[in-house]
C-alpha cells in the first residue's frame, strides 16, 4: 500500500513540474510589453516566480525517491498555486498580445 501511495505522489510531483515548466516556457515566449498592456505584473517578476516554481517542483520530482520526502512540501504546493494562477489568469490575458500573427488575419480570426 505504501509503495502505491509513493508512486502516486511521485507522479503528482512530475505533473506539477510539467505544469510549472509549461507556464515558464509560455512566459518566456510572450513579449515584455504584453504583461503591463494586459494589466498584469511585469514579465521579469513572472519569470522569477515561475523559475523558482519550476526549480522547486523539479527538486521534488527528482528527489522524491532518494530522500524519502513523503508528502509534497509547502514550497511545492506554493509553486503549483503560482503556476496555476499564471495559467488561469495571466496566460489568457497576454495571449492576445503575443504578436507574430500572419497578415491574413481579420478582426475575427483567419480569413
């Protein structure tokens, strides 16, 4: 029973790492001016938050079996919350400022 729970928590920590890495990669690809234009915090602040979140969740996923960490730490939980806030609130707001669209875009999408 314990090994099944350990496997479940390890898979959850890997999912948390993937989520944080996805948010960090998205933040890196968005132009800096898009964040204030959307009324959100600055890009450097989000990169710092998501960078630490990715680091903490990576450490939890890699070190899960080696150190016997048990349940996810408070930093891992806070990292998942930060990435969730970015993906649910900031990502939709800054996506419209992404740029690089094709010239065949109309006001309601592609022609």
